[in-house]
C-alpha cells in the first residue's frame, strides 16, 4: 500500500480521535457534570478520576513497544517473530493485571477516600466502588493496547484511532444515561468501564480478523523476550514521567514562589499555547507506524525522506502558528477566559518562543520511538525536565511569570542536540547538505514521483 495513502488515513484518524472526539467530549462533559453534580461533587469526581491516570503508568508501555517491534517484523516479512512478540506482550499484560488487581482491591476498600474528599462516611462504599471500577477499566485497557498491536502490524493503525474516538462518545452517552437516574460516582465509573469493555471487544474482533495468524500461543513465551519488552517498557514510561514532571512541577514551583493567582494565569496561558503542540502531534502519530515499517524493511532512504519532510512540515506550522498567536493570542485568551485572567503580551511571547524548538526535537523523536531505540531519549528527557525545573525556580524568583514561561525552553535546548543527532544516525542521514535533500524531497512530492507524503 502506498505510504502516502496510509499516512493520510492515519492523519484523518488522529483528527477524529484526538481533536474531534477527545477535545469535543471533554468540553461537553464539563458543563454536563457541573450541572448534574454541582461544583463540589464535580471537583471530587475530578480528583477521584485521577487515580487511574497514575495507575496507567503501571502499563509500562508493553503495547507500544510490541507494536513497534511487530510492525518492523512484518516489514521484514517475519510473521513468526511478530507472533512471538504478540504472545509475550499478552503474557506481560496478563501478569501485570494479575499482580495489580489484588492491590487495587485492597487500596480501593481500605483507603480513607471519604475523609480525603470531605464527604460523609456513608458514601465511602460508593467512593471505594468507583475507585475500583475505574482502576479495573485501566487494567482491561492493558489488553486493548496489546490487541491493537495486531492492527498496527496489519497497517490499520487508523482503525485504532477511529475506535478510540467511538469509545469516548459511547462513554459520554452512558454518562448521560447514568445521570438521568441520579446515579453516584460508582455508576459514572461504570460508564467508563462499559465503554472500555466495548472498545476491548471490538478491537479484539477487528485485530483478529486483520491478522488471524498472530495470536497468543504458550510455546512463544520466552523469558529473554519478556525481559527485553519489560526493559524497553520501563524506559518508555520515563517519557510520560518526564512530561508530568515538566507540567506539574512548574505549576508547583510557581505556586511556591508566586501563589495561587499566578498559578491560574500561568497554567491557563500554557494550556492555550499548548494547543499548537497538540495539533502538531497529529503529524507525529500519523508517520510513526510507517517509519516502523520502513525500519523493518531497512529502507533507510525513504525513512530519511519521511523524517526530513515531517520535521520541515512540523517546524513550519509551529513557526506560523506562533506568529499568529503572537498577534492575536491575547485577544483570544481574554475572549476564552471572559477577561477574568488578563494576560500580558510578554508572557504570551515567552511561552511561544519554545514552540518551534519543541516541534523540532519532538517530531524527530518519533524516529527513535519508531525504531524502539529510545532508552537514551528517555534518560535525557528526565534530565531535561530537571534542568527546566531548576531554571523555572531561578527565573521565577528573578522576573516572575515570564521567567517561568521562558524556563520551558531549557528542556528543549537540552533535547535538540541529542535527538537530532540520533535521528539522523538511525535514518542513515547526515546534517551537511540536508537543506538540498529536503528541497529535492519536496519537489519529488509535488511532482508525484515516488512521493512519501
């Protein structure tokens, strides 16, 4: 299948799942739950629903690691190795679920959730049941990730995005149904569990039909493969850990230095600017599976072309969006917040400075992720997060919120040299003459001869 067509399908799928479904459903849920629960209970539900977000880190990224490996296996024509990878990923998901489930049960029923959330003790059963149901849904999602690897191996990654988007809308519909009967937190959690079960079943059916030859077999379980998947998954989880350190750590530092009012302005301003980065993620996730396929085929020339074109497109869009936001961002921000949080032009510019730099290394990092060669990336990202937090503290003391915003750039400056060097090495590309090769790539794409995208 033409890579250009596959990337286009992946892009449409990402638009549906990440923008229309994820953002759309979240925006709709806020007024619905606020009206039904009231401000206090809505706040408690938000806190309660963060429990599975932390539990999700125990997934260790087995599905992502196995998916990359299986796509490369299929690119090299090794179906047997792809099946072995799938079997070991399924085994790891089963072991993780078996270990975590009893701990979740104990934690849900013995944690002082009622006292923590400030509700009467008679609601403790409702809270415990809700925490358990939400956590159980996360455990089931481990298997959904593994099933999804078969769709990636079959070059049907777009189906994963489509089904994820449908799951979000199904969950919203179930929440509306539960709220009509005056349900509590436990029934809201049940809406999440039911939508997860539906997604799990559909992904299993679609993936089994797409790759009937790839299924779990006991004979394929190999401790060396299990250790390799576990090690790579461990490093993979360092990436969301570093991300959380950056986002949450900066908020905590601003709170400690400048107080809660500054946190509200800082966090809301950053949310607006991050819309650019979230939009650029569509490019990254669209080319990711195709890069894995090219690495599996050892077609480094096309991998280099796809990398160069993706980076050029991402950085160009980032610069354009940053310029547009620098001109109209303050007006948009005040319109969005109804002028309750007046933003200064200097604060907005401080956030926007880092946008092109972030686009440069983050888009290139997809090369490392696609090739399952991201251990160094993970280590450096945690270090970059620590450097950024140190800069954030010092600059906030010196120049306030503008300094905190500028500190975001510190992490990007740490990441750019390593990521760019490593991505060029993996694609057998080189920096000298890259501008000329990029021009040739773009002319080829325009003329439609052997075009990548």
